[in-house]
């Protein structure tokens, strides 16, 4: 489809469909291996091979030496040419994450902007040997990703000018929650607050459009629950359905999966505390492992494979406690016995 006119094709894959990234992975399989084969590790000379991160047809080559990166580009171009493909000039760029080399420092990848900043020794990152690097890496939502998200929210609000407030909230919440959770593991707190301010402005214009003859105090009182003591919550009166704000999403740093871990390796303790679920463990135990970050709250030690674990009530049922997750903790069996003896002694 181009400018409203359909051009049927007998070959090719639809852009954005599920088959497109699959075909890209098949076509580009082996690219990382070819690049790494040309740069073997030489530990005596302190040389590390370049790192390649690829997602479908997007990939990044990382190395401290710009000449190595340029050689990787040449190797990738030659390898792609054999398969009938080529690098897109508008998306191919050699840059530095700390210094100005070609345009602004840093680069965008999968909707994220990766850049490093010079900092003092108290905030500096450390290398694998524990030495200060003099800079800190920041990963945050890219400006293009923010702009696309704001435009989608603006389009949604415009298409719901005549809709009830509840319908607008139901249309916006999935978009806001999905986008904010995607960026919940990077430096996003300031971006979330800024986007929330933009959304508030758009909602205020939506409300004024619906009631052009009403004053601002009347409009705010109708669509926001300020006068009811609930703050600037976009919510219909007498209705629990409220607009989800970006800054309600908790920022949690991503923890890299250890070595050669696999969800099928049988280590249910590791995967339960990481994901909060595992097929070999009850949902309640898995949630408690994740909540307690794999530690027994009585002795403070990590649970190990083979440990006997029991669920304990923080407030015993005989004293009015319940089975809600906030009133439960996971303990070693011997820690549970010691706690019970102490509570009843």
C-alpha cells in the first residue's frame, strides 16, 4: 500500500509482521562469528575482540579502537554483499560514546540512547579489575522513541474527543503501561515525569474542548480528583478506573543472567527469585523468592538448591493475620522452627 493505492506483490515479507524478524535472523546468522574470527583474543597484548550485539536486522559493534570498528564495518559489508544485502547508509554510523567523533556522542539502539559522561571518582564506573574508569554509562529512552510515544498518545486523545472519560482512560492505559515498563530498567525517571506533564497538557486541552464555556476550576474539578484530596489523578467521579501515570512505574535495574543459565537447567530457586515464577514451584513460593531476592529473612542467607523452605506468617492467624502475600515470608525450615519457638516461648 502506497498513498492509498494497493500494489500486490508475489514475494517479500510484510514489514512489522512476526515473519520479518525471523527471516532477518536467518539471513544474518553467522555475522557475529565472521567478525569475531578476524579478531582473536590476545591476552598478553591486552587486546579484546569487538563485541557484537544484534537484534533481528539491527546490530551494534563495540570496541575501544575506532580503527577496529571501521574494519568490522568493512568485514560486515563484504559478508552481506555475498548474500545480496548491504548496510543502509542512513542507519550506519561510527561514533564515540564519550567524545565527539561524528556528530553528537552516543548512539540509539532499539529505542534506547546509550552514552557515557565524564564524572568524578565518587560516581565513576569500574572495569572488571575494579579500577575507576572516569566515566559513567547512561542508557535512557531515545528522543525519537519519546516523540513517537507522545504522538501516539496525542492521536489517541484526538480520536476520543467525543468519548467518555472512562473510555479515554481505557484507551490510554495500555499504551502508557506498555511503554513505561519497556523503559523501566534504564535511566527513565526524569523522562517519565516530563512525558506525564505533556500528557496532562493534552488532557487539559481535551477537557477544555469538551466544555468551552466552563472555567478551568470547574473543568479540573470534573476530571481530576484534586478537591477530593486524591491529588492530580485523571479519574471519573465515583469510579475506580484512573489514568496510569508513567512515573508510577518503578525503576528497577536489569540484572544480567548469569553465564550459561537456562530456564530449563533445573535451578528453580535462581529462576523463581529472578522471574517470580517457575513451573516446578508454587506461585506463592516463587513470588516470595522474588520479593525476598532469594534470601531467608530470618538468617539473611541465600536459599540454595536442596534447602528445606517453609512459609511463615508475619502476623500469625491467631492474632488476626491472613494469607495475603504481604503477610508471608519464606524461611529455612530450621529458621522457621526457631522463630516459632521464640514467638510461643
